[in-house]
C-alpha cells in the first residue's frame, strides 16, 4: 500500500494541476481503493475540485499545490479586462479584475489533469 508521502508526490506532480484517483493509482501501481482511502484519511490536506474531469471522475490536489496554482492564476488574471454582454438589454459593460482580489474558485475545468 502506498504511503501518504507517495500520494502527495503524485498530487503535486508539476505536469498536472489536478489528479484523478485512477491516475494516481496507475502512477503508484496501487488500487483505486487504496488511493481513495488515503485521500479520505487526509481530507484536511486535500482539495477536491467542484468540477469533475472530462471523464466524470473527481479531481484532487493538495492544498499547497492548489494555492501555488491559484497564485499563478491570480497573477495572470490581475489587470485583465473582461467584456460582458447583458442578455436582456444587449448592452456591453467592461470591468477590470483587481489584483488585490484574494478569492479563488474551481469553476472551470482544470487545464491539466489525470
């Protein structure tokens, strides 16, 4: 059975922003049940995406890896101007994302996952 440290290493693999239980199990040559059991026992150290993988599977990462990825995303989006069209009036309004924003969500499909 893999150890928590092995799972952390797989979750924080720089090739992936998010991991599936299946992907971690394959990498560590373990069963999906073994990996899920470890993730469940360390739930306070794991972030589960609110959006599933393209395959419908749940996605996970560590809090540390999530914060690193979220920080990079926040840096990228600071100062980005977004144009939004109102569906009722057809009018267009423009708003600028503030770099002082500290909130982050998992509302889009992560770019790299397994």
